[in-house]
């Protein structure tokens, strides 16, 4: 081989290796999590595999179970999937029709809306209660603004209103995500789980284990990039809606700073507010309490 081509080929191989390298998932991510919770999640995943629906070329993963008269739609956050709500779904499936989705690599809130509406149409659902957390809570506000006649009630959990703060603080890394190796993007996420999310949850092992599982292959870089775009997309907040609203916030949320929490409450002055102190994923760390707040809210309407 010509030495000139060799000099060109070696850097290309090295760069490709950096980008394509995939770290192995640890043997037992759930080793330190409570055995009963782990067994519950594993049984749920085995008993309720997701359905799939292609919408605008994207593969939407979702679960629809339960025979209740009212429907509850669950929308996860930046790092999530349909089964992150497994404890709420198990508790509610006897009384409600429950739908939970996993976002594909959608790049706008409008694209997310189209996917969710297609799933609801597929399942014959017109009106629904919606519970969204973090990005899902932001997306829930968007749905309230776009589909007010279809939404019976809305829960904005561990989330934020339209704002400039997130983009100002994360714009550089957000713009870089598409160009970084996937393993590096996921390593950064896992670092935030370990140093911020885990301590704020009260060192909840189940929270840490589930998030790490998601980061080892269940969520890919295009999904991270798309979800970030949705987080910073601006829209007009539906501040004057007559839809019953519940805000669930955490006083020690490491991912939603106090300024954003206060802005959310001042945007929706009519909302009932519940404040907890176990971080960004209270529905995993304290599932019974979280689910009871949802039921009490719905029953009070």
C-alpha cells in the first residue's frame, strides 16, 4: 500500500474506533436495588411488552392497558421510556385505561404531538388525563395549549415552563450532541445520574439502576439530541386554561432549579401544588405516595 494512503487511513480508523466504541453494560445494574422492586419491574417488562406504531417514519413504542372509563396518558422525561411508570401503571390499570409511550428521535414538539395523537387514535381515545414529568411535563403544557378540548386534566411534574434559562446554560453542549460519540454522550448522562440525581433521590438505588439501564442501549444519541431540541423549543404557555392542573415539584430537584420551579407556579397560578423533597424522579423513589397524589387529584375534579 502507498505510504501516503496509509497515513490517511490510520487516522480514519482511529477516529472511527473512537466513535463506534460501545462500552459493555455492567452485569447487574440492579444489584443494589430492592429485590421486590426489581422483581416487579422485570415482571412488568415481561408481561407487558410494548406495541409499535410508525408515525411519519418514526417508530413509536407504547403500552395501552386497563379497562377504565377514563384514560391516563403518561409522558416521560429526557431519560425515560414507557416502563419508567411501571409502578403507577400497575396501581392504576384496574381503574383506568393507561397509555404510556417512549419517544423516538423526534426533533420538535409538533412531531411529538403527531406521534402521541396517532397512538391515541389507534387506541380509540378521544379525551384523556395527562401526566408528564420533566421534558414530558413541558410537552404536557404544549398539548394543553394545542389540544385543550381533549384534555380532562393535566399534571406538570418536576418540570419548567417555556424559558430561556435552560438554553443559556446548556446551549453549547446541546448543540454539540449530534457531533459527539454516543458513548461520550451517555457517559456524561451517567455522570449526572451518579453525582446529582442519585443523591437528590435520597440515594435511591432503583432510580439510579433504571436510569443506567436506559443509558446502556435503550436510548440512543439521536433520541438525546431530539429530546434536547424539544426541551428548548419555545411556545406560548397556556396560562389561562380552565383545565384542572396539578404541579408536583421537588424542593431539591437537581435538574429543575428554583427559578424555573417558581416560574412554573407563577405561570399557572390556578394549579394545585404539591412539593416533595426526593429529587427529580419521585414516581420511582416514592411510588405509592406519588400515585396517591394523582388519584386524589383526579377524584377531586
